[in-house]
C-alpha cells in the first residue's frame, strides 16, 4: 500500500507538467488561428480604419476647434460648438425636419412594401412580371428618381397636377410650399425605397412554412386571422431589419433634398445632413458642421441601440 502511494505521488508532478505543456500548445494554436484570421480580415479592417474610424475621430477633433477659412484648426473651444447647436434655430429646425422626415417615410415605406409583397406572393399567372416591375426601383439611383419626381411635381407642367385637374382638384404647389415640400420629398423617397423593402418581405413570406397556413385553415381561421397570427409574427425579423435600415437611410437622405429643393423653401426641407453640407461647403463653419455631424452620429447610434435593446425583444426568430 505504501509502495502504491509513493508511486502515485511520483507521477503527480509528471501529470501536472504534461497538463501545462498541453495547455500551452492549445494557447499557441488559438493564437495562431487569431493571427491567421486577422490576416484574412486585414483588407476590410484597413478600409474601415481609413474610411470610417479615422474620419470619425477627425470629425470629433475638428468639432472642438474654431477653424480658419481653409478648415485648419486654430483655436480650441472645447464643447462650445455643441452649446451653439442648441442655441441656433437653424440646427433645431434641421433636427425637427429630420425627425419629421423619418416619421413620414419609414412607416409609409414598410406599409406599402408589405402590401406589394402580399400581392407578389399570390400564386397567379404572370405574377413574375408584377414582381419585376415593383423591384425596378432597386436599379434606380437617388439622383435619377429625384429628377423624375422633379418633373412630376412641376407646378405648371407636372403630371400629378394635371391628373388632379382632371378630377376637378386644385393644383398643389408641391416643392414651393413650406407645408408640402417635405411630404413631396418623402413620397419620392418612399418610391425609391419600396423596391428593396418589398423584395426582402417577399423573400421572408416565401420562407414561411405552408403547413402553418394549412393547420390554421383546418382550424377554421380566415385570411385576416392567418395574416395577423401567422404572417405578421413570422415576418417580425424582416420588419426589425427594415426598421433599422430605413431609419438610418432616412436620416442620411441627401440627394433628393439637394436635387429637388436645396433645403428650401424657407428651410422647410433643410434636414440635418443637408445642413451639415451647407455649413461646411458654403458657410465655411467647419467646426460647427463637424459638431452637427457628431450629433447626427450620436442620434443614429442611440436609436440603433434602442432598437436592438428594446424592439429586438419582440422579434420572433424561427
């Protein structure tokens, strides 16, 4: 018995040493894998660093300085530019215009896209042609769509006012009235976005199992009950994705504003992105424009965190 105990005590150091060597080998392999993964990711990381992170830090840095006419920092002012933001009616108006534009476009885009996706999901002869037509906007640029709607909204030659005159309604000053300019641009933005949204929703609908609908029909569920209790819950992940993407896209809308109204009339379409562009390129307020850009970034970041922290809890993943 004593001989066996001594033998075990002699082997324990050897086993401990073996475990250390084994653990060291595992750590070396994991480190090697990490280095290889970094090598594969390095092109993307370099692009992100050069075109995303460096400009971001540069913008934050510039927002704390007053600049000369060439945009070079000359005087450190700390958070003074941010204090100016909330004391400037132009910024507050731009923030209000941006939030209103998001409210106009995001719900409308999702509702219209859902309706088109439901039609495109019908099993009818020639439905592929319909799907092709509503997806054409994916291939249209923002500048092209803006020029199209610029013609449609023309107060004298526009097709929309001509159609209104045929049914006895007065012409609408789409882009020259402070009350209609932003909704008019929202209409153009919704038209441009519905193609991609509809394709995503249609793909999600076609991924829903037919067995769910068959079971519901056997239980006596009508079309509305199937839509409410099966289709909508199963599309929740697609809705969540579209809400995040559409809100970010709406906050970054620039081309439609630039082509159709240039922020007018009377700053009624001067959203945050266009206000940054105007302050930077026309007014020479480089630090002030950088502060606006940082605030826009923080707003979008806060909304995204809220969506992933709160809204994602309501998402049903199959």
